[in-house]
C-alpha cells in the first residue's frame, strides 16, 4: 500500500498548498447548502404535529450537535497520530479545530435549552445526554487553555493530544445515552440503519443544513490551519516566499 499521501499530510508546506486550492469552492458550497437548509426548514417545512413550530430549532440544534461530536472525534484521531508518529500537522489541526468545536458544543447546549423549555417545561435537566455534552464543551475549553497557557510548545502539543484522546470516551456516552439510559432527550434524528421517521419535506432541509455546516466548518478549520502554519513556520524559506508573493 502506498502511504505517500499520509506522509504528505504531515508536511506543512504541502498541506498549505493543497488546502489553498480547496478553500473557496468548499466554503461557497457549504454556505449555499446551509442557506438552503435553514431557509427551507425555518420558513417552509411543515410544523410538527406535536411540537408545532418550536421544533424548527432542530435545523440549528441537530447540525451543531453533530459537528460538536465530529470535531472532537477528528481531534482525537489527530491526537493519536501525533502521539504515535509525531506529525507536525496534528497539533496544528487540534489547535485550529478546538475553538470551532467549542462553539458548536456551546450552540448545541444553548439551542437545546431553548428547545427544551417549550418541549419539556424546563431549560435544563442533569440527564446523561445534556451532562455529557457539557463535559464535551469543558474538554474543548481545557484543550484550548492548555495550548494557550503552556509556553513549551512541545509540551502543550502533547498535553492537548493526550486530552483529545482520553476525551474520546465521552463520545459513546453522548451517542448512546438516549438509547441505553432514561432521559428526557428524544432519540436519534438520523441513523444509518433506519429510514427517517420524519416526512421528506422535514428531513431534507435538515440534511442540507448538516452538509452545509460540515463544509462550512471544514473550510473554516482549513483557514485557521493555514494561519497557524504561517505562524509556526514563519522562519522557513517557503513561507517567506509565500508572504512576498502575496504582498506583490
């Protein structure tokens, strides 16, 4: 098996050049899907027969909740890659992803509370799903704090990688808490093994919102990684050449 692509991903110079080519197309596609999904879902999708129009927050809550978990999963994988292979791009990825994931987790908590008030009659309950998502947010904040307060860059990278990997144990708790434990939170909206219970005119805009937000976040992280690469590699000749070309 040819692992050349894997080693290329570890090169800041190659990754920077590769990511620049994908920046604008992915961003535009993500924005388009996100606008379609939100406008369709918030304005044109039919109201839920039980929750009425309050259910429409699903078009915000579900995508950000999915992204909050996916971002941390990606960080955990990057943490393993760094601890095993010492790839330079892994801590750059973790640092770029952590604030974005934290924002997704925070929006998921806030939007969930807003949705919970008319649905459950309360803003918050300490059930497994809500508590585990709160833990996820705190893990993000811990990683951000480590990478920004420890002066030794290598030590900060290792600490962030370790927390990213250890925190992965929280993801199955989030995912299966509504299935295995008694909770007010409703069951999964999307699964790979079952047909959506919602009619197509309700779940299609949700699908657009999910795809759009994934693309939007992916490109946002790529841009953050590009900035971090330039900052960390500022003494490299190729960075100086890149800056000179941009100035011209």
